[in-house]
C-alpha cells in the first residue's frame, strides 16, 4: 500500500461503532488535530513523540473543556479511578493523557510505542476499566518508522478496532471510540 500523500485529508479519523453517526464532540476534537498539522503531521515532521503531539493539541483541547496532562511530575498527571478501597480513596487508578469531565471522554495519544508495543490494546482495556469513561479518543501516528521498518500505526489500529466491533465477541463498554491518525 502506498503511504498517504501530504495532500490527503488530515487527520485521518474513524468513529466507532461505525453504525452510529459521530457525536457532536467529535468535530471539535478532530479540529484540534487538524489545526496542529504543521507541527505533528508525521509525513512532514520527523521524530514527533506522543508528548510533543499532546503539547501541540493541548491548548485547543483545554479550550474545549478537556483536562490535559501538563507534565511528567505527579502534579501534572491526570489519574482516573478504577477501583476504590478503604475510606473511599482510589486504590487503583490509571494515568491518561486527558479527560473531559462533562463528556466522560478519555484521551490517549500514542507514537512509536503505540504501534510497536500494542499500546492501542492497553489503552482500550484500561479505558474499559475506568470509572466514568464513556468514550475514548485514541490518537495514533499515521505511520512509524524505525530503521528500515515502517509500521502503518493508524491503519493497524483501525483494523484491530474494526475486528473487535465486527466479531462481537469482545464487548467494549464505550458509547464510542474516536480513532485519529496524525
């Protein structure tokens, strides 16, 4: 398959389940990636990391009401509860790149590890376990290059999510998933 041209629509995106129209929160979220294209489009930028992509889309998403990770220190992290323990405190919680507290949308942006290390599966499972996680935005690089190897991360993740919804063997507890290829 030919790599996507820089004149192709940007970003690539797919909303799941495909039998449902995208909800009203999707176009503004996609626009955050569209506006960030000059800095994060991997077809014209080399070495974009997930942290760099998150930093570029962060202002637009914050303006939309998302809480977005502000740094690697504990004070900048976004933690979402999974299990509660004694005295009502979160006993198990996962760190996420972002969360919209009114829409209950979790945001995860992946780069090279997303493709090579199955972070897309990890994000699907962890988000499935989080309290109040109704939807997921999963940002994946259009492709990831390492040495002489190219992995089409977005397409690979799209095919995996297609298989999950088509098989009906694994039921995800989401209203929807927005997969974005940046």
